């Protein structure tokens, strides 16, 4: 079943369609589940890499991606309300990125320059970015559906944060498979992968989110 059909099926049932927060949360959960099914079909069952990477790197990946998802979703909700200022809330999105950047800097400082490439790119950097971008697609479709009851006045900004929240949620799913273990990899590979749907959302947001 396509993402649009699944959402439409749920939408036909009794549902507080005028509650933007519930609608956005519902859309992101449904989109994420569809995304996870796609990852299972492409990569197999999740969590198999945890036995190799250990629980601490796995927790770091989950903490980073979940924090970005929750913060960017909160900003996306605010962006759907006309006249709402995004400054204070959007600034918080940079916090997990800054924390990972500090951790990455400490890693690099403790490693000879010859080993930096392995820390930063690992062996799956390209795969990571592509997988996150693809995993974000059903979530983005669902988030756009959620925006139908909202009234964004800055549609490019709304599209950017809609894509950002979708990319962050997609990265949560990919984190269940990722074999890499460093903060440097998170910063350099996860973050661009998350930004790809955000930039696409900024471009197509004025067309998709206008009301």
C-alpha cells in the first residue's frame, strides 16, 4: 500500500483533523513505519549491527537523530501557524549538532591525522546519506498531508523544516542499521543526509504548502 493510500485510509476514520499537533505526530509515526518497512526490504532486519558496534555508539546515534526529529518537528508545527516566530525554537535545533561537533572535535584531536578519514567517512558514508534521504520520502509525504490543516505564511521555511523533520526521522530508522561508531561520522554523514530533504522541501514547499 502506498503512503498516500495508507494515510487516506486512516484519515477517513473519526479523527481530530483540526488538531495540527496530533495530526503531525500521527503523520510522522505512520510515515516512519512505512519508511522502516522499506528499510527492512532493502537492508534486512534492524539492530543486527549493534552486536558489532556496541550499545554506546548505538545510543549516541539514536540520541542525536531522535533529538533532531523532536526539535525539528516542533519547529515544523510552529511554521504551520501564521505569524509564529521561529527564532527561539529553531535555534534549539543547532544544540544536538553542536554537541556532536564538540564530540567529533575531541575524537579528531585524540587521533593522528592519518586516521581522520576513517573517523569521518567510515566505510559507508555515501550509503548513509542516500539511505537517509530515501527513508525520508514517505515521512515527507505524510508531513505534507499533515500541513493541509495548517496555514503556513512562509512556505519555503515551512517546507525546509518539514523536510528537516522528515530527514531526521528517516535517520532514526537508518540508525538501526548503521555499522559506524564515531561522532565524526554522525556529523559529516548523517547531517548532510538529513539536510537533503530539508533543501528539497524548501524548494518545493511554496508549491505544496500554499493555501
